[in-house]
């Protein structure tokens, strides 16, 4: 990867701006000469092309710097592309979410209780299978769950 050397590229010492200013002045002289020697009627393509070729030095430098940094950012992205786990993490999260949503829907269909369905999802996240738990433990957990801020939050949203 090439090193970004601003000074040698004429950015910092402003040699690019100075050279562009000279080029722009030469272009303006050419435009003035053409206008003095001939009176162009309507839209003259040569004069239009010359006028549009005048470039602000600072704009040019900003453009070049932006292009350099874009290239640098792209090369960093490509160099570290294999290191990223975002896609794997995202798909893992989606699988987990889908599993929990199914757990909620199945439990609610079985019991008819949204509190019990939420508790089943919560228990599943903790690695507890409520179906294997004795009924009195399940009822105790359900009573505790009904008093939790989590359950209260969902009641308020209805």
C-alpha cells in the first residue's frame, strides 16, 4: 500500500494550486483574445469548453484528497474483509430470534397465556425447559415473572 505523502503531491506546499492558477490565467487570456478577435454569436463551443476547463485549485486539491482517502478506506476494507464476523453474527442472531419467536407462538397456542409464553422464551434463553419443570415451580416462576418490570412493560403497551 502506498504511503500518502501530501507534501510531495503539492497539496501542502500549494504548488498544485499555483500551477493551476497559472493554467487558469492562460485559459482566461485565450478566452479574452478570442472574444476580442471575433464576436461569437450565440453559444460558441470552443469558448464554452475553455470556460469550463477553469478549475479552482482548492476544489481540485479537495477532490484529489477525497479520492486518495476513498482508495485508502477501500483497501483497508478489502484487507480486513475476511476478519469480519458481521454476517455470521447476524445470521446467528436471526436464527436465535426465529427460534424464540416460534417458542413464544407455540407456548401461547398451547397455554393461551402470553405471560406463560414470555416466561417460556425467558426460560429457554437461560437453558431451562419449562415443560420438564414441576407444575409448582412453573407456577412460582410465573408469579415472579408477572411482577417483573419486563412483564409490566408489556402490559403497559397493550
